[in-house]
């Protein structure tokens, strides 16, 4: 590691004399270029950006005028030159740096405005391998890093907000402050880090490398949150750029600012509701579904979901898989709800929701593909865990019936519905369901027997709330997202009223569990797939 040179302290105020601009997206270019020109800053640019500035009637130099070398190799080589990087990296007040700059005719570059080749959007467009490779920027990140390292003198812009701050400073007094240049440098290094993360992640995907030696995760700030899970914790929300409809890119139509827990719950609800083809509603409370149902329409689906656990639904998050209409909105607003997330809403629905000023309405314009690719992350002390998204889909043909009694077609339908919900419930998970409606959900317990008991309590209370003489779990299917290690959990399900059970199987005591099911005359299917959600 080289020793730190004995440089003079960086000046607070720098009056820029030259700016180097290279943009893929030229939005806002004219106003910013004019502002820099009016402040006496010489403009230097490349290719299409230079042509655009000239088209505005502003004087602009080509980078080739500085370097003495033409742009070559299809634009791959144009700014990788000592005149450019010397102008960016030279410490103006260091005698030896200044002597080198003078000896080699290197003029200072005080502003760099670069937005990088559109690598991320090229990948998102589905372009082929060669096209994506050509959109990996080399010179841009190099100039951004050079200018940012030398932030004692250079102001670096990598986005509209950055150039806006530079322009405001020039209009104020014609200079950039050290505090501004430091802030811009931090933002610029974050941008190149995110860019490199996108490139490395894409390349690993092209090679089918699920566990590369180094893994980078990058995001852009979507929102600074009031706090995290609790008021004494800080919180922020970042977008990764993954093209997946959901809370990250939803349009918030109304309501107060989303909180950390709102975002987490809305994501959990929307990922589950996307699993269903029929009109469906999911109600989530504290990251777990408390009611899930399908119906002929959303109003019916919501009413059926609410029946499952109206107590927990109060202050919950509601997700639906169809655009909302006025009738849907009127039904949903009968109780207090924190967030509603949907692929759309008509004007009547929006007007109904508008009367509930604290309710947040999120519109996504699409549903996530529950069986599409992707990764999920979780932090641990000193690191993070990465896994592929659970894309499992269990069909009737995938079921292995292990009991003497065969399930009826309706029981198979109920089992698959219950198992789909269990995939989105915190482990240990037990779900009772019947006729496209959850009857009771037991989540996050330390043993499966207790989850079965809690789900039974919910089902009994739901039946009482409907004025029934029996539990909603009567005649239901019971889903367990992992195998029953003992027969006790299954026996609790039978006691609750379940007549069929679906589980992955694979326990050393499978035969004991199967025997218990046969003894009580219920049908049981193995999926061979575990869907834990810790």
C-alpha cells in the first residue's frame, strides 16, 4: 500500500473551469449545459452528447481535441487517456502534480457528468449476450472513480440530482464546496459499485453459477423510512432493479408514508395472492396470512378471507389479484386496513378509498410470477444468506396418496389450496382450508402440534363468528409445509375436523403417521416437496 502523500489541504471552494460530459440519457442536458456555460465552464464531450450540446448552440470541445487521439474501436477507446485522467486526478496545489500537468499539457477537469451505458436496462430488455457485453461501460466508471478520488477539486455527477446540486452551486456563487464534492463522491462510488454488482450478477447468471466466490447486492434508495421495525431503529427502502411487479415499484395512490412493516407485509401478501388464478384475496398481519380465499369476484373473495380471522384482519394488509372496483373498495373499507395492494383500481374504487385518508392504496400494474426466477436474501451477523425463490408448484399428478382411503376430487382441490397457502406461512405452519377458503392458520410455532392446535382455535372461533355449530375446519384439508415428525400433529388436525392431509413426507416415522391416518379413515397425500418459510 503506498504511503499517503503529504498533499496540501483541499480548498473549500473550487471555481470550475472545465466539465466533461458523457450521457446515454440526455434528459436535462440542455439546461445544465447552459448553466455551466453561463458560469464560464468550458464544455468537453464525446459522440452523441457532444453533438447534442452543439445542437443547443453552445460551444463544446470533443475529447479528441484534448487527447489528440480519435475515438476508435467502435467507441471502446475514447477517454482512457492520461490527458483525461491526469486532468481528473491531478492535485492542483501539489507542486509535483502541477509540474507534471504543465509539462504534458494536461488541463484540469473540475466537473464530470456521466450516467454510464444502460447496462441494467439492456439486460431487462432481454437483449442477447453480445449486446449486453457492449453495454458494459469501461471509460465511464473509470472517470467517475478518478474524479471521485480527487473530490478535493472535482465535482462528480452520476444522476439528475447530482448535476442539479452542481448547477445550483454554480448559480449561487460560481463555485463548488468541499462538502458538496464529498457528498457527490460518496454517491458516485455507490453508483459504480451498484453497476459492477449488476454486471457481476448477470455474468454469474449467464454461467449458471448460483454461488459465485463473491456476491454483491446493490440497490437504489426508494424511500427513507420514519423508522425500522420499531421506533428506535432506523430504516430505509431500496430497489434492486429486479423487474418484478410488487411493492417496490408500486404507485402509491393515497395515504400516509409506508413504514418498514407495511412494506414487508404488502410484499408477503402480494407474493401469495399471485399464486391463484381465480379472483383471490389475502389478508396479512405481521408477515403471516390470517385469511386467504378465492371467489367469483374480489368482493366475495374478500368477504370469505375476512371470515377466517376477522380479529387479526383489523389493521392488516390486503392484497388482491384483480383490479378493484367500487363495490370491492366499499367492502374493504368497512374495517380499518393499513394497506391495500392490487394490480389496478377504477376511478370509483379510488374515490371510495380516498375517504379513508390513512389507508395506503398501492397499484402495481401487474402480478409477480410465483414460479419465475429470482433470489431472496437474509442478513446474519457478519454476512448474508442467499437462496433461489421458492418456485415450487404442486399439481394433482404430483401427489402420492399414501393412505388406504383415496381423497375425493374436492379434497384434492382443498389440499392443494391449503398447501399453496402453507408455502407462505412462517414455519412451523399448519393450514386448514375448504372450498377455496382458509379455515384456520397456525404459524411460527416451535412444534407442529401447537401450530395445529392454534389453527384449530382460529377455525373454531371463525365458525362461532358465523353462527355455526361447528368449526370452519370441519371437513377441511390440513396442510403441513414440512413432514409430521410424530403422529401428534396429525391427530390434532383430525380432532379439528380435517378429513384429508397434505404434507411433504420423508420422516423416519412416516409409517406411524400413515397408520394413524388409516386408523381414523382420513386421506393423506405426500408432495415430496418441503416449503419451509423461516
